């Protein structure tokens, strides 16, 4: 079985189990994307705070949080 998308063995029975497994997989995939974007935005924001402290700037840009 191919696990490229982290879709492992389905332990749920029948067609309903298959549908539930796909929904759970899609939810996990979307959650990974959202958390990755939030982590990148937090990293960028912390770098800007550090640079503002380092160079004495009064204004720090907030990151745009856009999903998609």
C-alpha cells in the first residue's frame, strides 16, 4: 500500500468506513497546512520583533494570516 499522503490502512468496515477514513484524512491534511502556515507567520513575526529591537525601530509589521 502506498503511504505518500499518509493515508494508511483503513480499519473501518465497508463503504461508510471508507468515506469516514477519507474525511478524517482530509481534516488532518488541512490541519497540517494551517499549523504550518501559523508556524511560519509566528517565525516571521518574531524575526521582525528581533530586528526592531536590534535596530531600534518603533513600528513592527504584523504578519498577514491568509489560509489557502
